[in-house]
């Protein structure tokens, strides 16, 4: 974070990249929580 003054376009691009990285599925370790296959998902 050396640059404190960024252009609005650069800040928008940074925000877009952050959102894209957030919503892009990443390989996660397998959950250790129990899985209930007989329970319907709560709507």
C-alpha cells in the first residue's frame, strides 16, 4: 500500500478484482462438520 492516491478507475479495478476473487470458488479443505443428507435445506 505504497500509493495513497489512486485514480477512481484504479480503485474501481481493485474493488472489482477483490469481488471477483471473493466470488470465485477456491479449493477449500474438506469440512469436518457432519453432513445431514436426510434434512431439507432451510429456505
